[in-house]
């Protein structure tokens, strides 16, 4: 018998215990790596999401050049468009008149720029289906403050700007990323592309909030100044929305949040007095900053300024394209 043959027969094989230990180590490494890989994927999707917001910002800038500094109007959608509902007339509550269709395809020709790659409802988007109210149109929402603060004056960006545009929310990505059995789908906030300052719960709507935390606990937000940033939201999903008079909103008030200013102003004259809202001050982002007019120190001064420019803004309201 050769030496080689005897050495092969004498070699010790792996025992069952050793194999199990190896399998356990591999399983442990996978369990450690998978969350990191998932977080890395979410962060990568967040980068694409911010790139989408930059594309929309360029489209918005082009739109405003042609419309003499007017933001795309129509953020109206006080109800969910369920599948099978009768198509509305061409009114302000019609999907076809929404702000994102004022950009697509003339100013933003890539339909994929209107939804986040990490959106679990992304397969259900089709921006070409303008009249199909059962299909999502935009995964990004425009700040609903534009409609509810002195419409239509706030749409005229050449006349009115927040005091700190780089800290004021213009667009943000939409959730929810779950259904909880409500309406049976996640398109409830993706109808006319708007974001509200709170969880959206009203006497006529008790569904899930529009907020999500899909990018490792954050969402992508575009400011009025064109900055795309990450805003921490995970804690907001589990925290009750309080009145701006609450001490936990001190940081929001210090950031010149209009809603907090209105509530804490000694004269109590603000439109938004006592309005609960999501507090994103930790990410240095706010729903509106200052008393609506850049040089106004009080709400009364802002109101007087708005009244003085109304006749200037009105001729440019809803220009025809």
C-alpha cells in the first residue's frame, strides 16, 4: 500500500458537531449582515429619491419662469379617489388638474421622477393614466400650506416667500407604506400629491397618516430653496401630534415656525393658532417660517402686506399654459 493511500484513509473527517458549528456561524454572520444590507439599500434609494426631487425642482423653476413666478396651483383633494368611483368633472378636485400634471411631461419628461424607488406602491404608479382615479399619480406631495394660507397669494413666489426658504418644506415623499386594512391599498395620500401638516385625521377621514420612514427612519424633503435633505420621521410615527403651545415644541418655535409663532404671539391673531402639526425641528425643517411676509414682524403686518399685493397677484393666478 502506498503512503499516499494510507494518509488519505487516515485523514479525519468533520464531525456532525463541527458542521453544525460552521452552519451556526454562517447563520450568525448572515443575521448580522442582512440588516446592514437592508439599511444600505434604503440609503441608496434615498439618494435616488433626492435626485428625483432635484429633477422636480428644475421642472418647478422652469414652470415658474413661464408663469411669472407662480407655483403650480391645485393641491385640492379632500377625499380619496377609490377604484370604481365615478370620474369627477374637470374641476379643482379632478386628478387631471393636479400640480404634477402641470410639470409632466413639458418640464419633467421622466415619469419615474415622480415616485421614490423605495415606495412599496411604486408598481401601481402610471403617470400616463391621467383619468384613472384608481392609479397613483405622484409619490411626492406639495406643502398644503400653499393652499390654506392666503390662497392664491402664496402661490405667487415672486411676491411672497418664507423668511427661511432653505428650512421650509416644499415637497416631500408620501406614505403610508402599509394599509392596516384601510381602503385596501396605499394610494390614499398619493391621489393629488399634497402633504398636510399633521396626520390628516379629520371627522371625514380616519385613515393612516401620509408619513413614512422608509429611508432608514427618514424621508426625503425638498425645501423652497431647492435643497433636498433627509428628515427624521420614525419617532414622529409613534409620537402624538401636540399643540404648538406644548413645551416640546420649543425648538419648533425657536426655528421661526409660523404655526408656533401664531400660537405663541401675545395677540393670538394667527390663522393657525393652536393647530397641531408634525415637528421636524430636529431636522431643521418647518412648514412655513416667519409671519408669511419676509419683512413682517407680526401676523397683522403680514395680513396688511397680503392685502396690498392681492391686486398684483390675482392677474397671474392660474395662468393658462
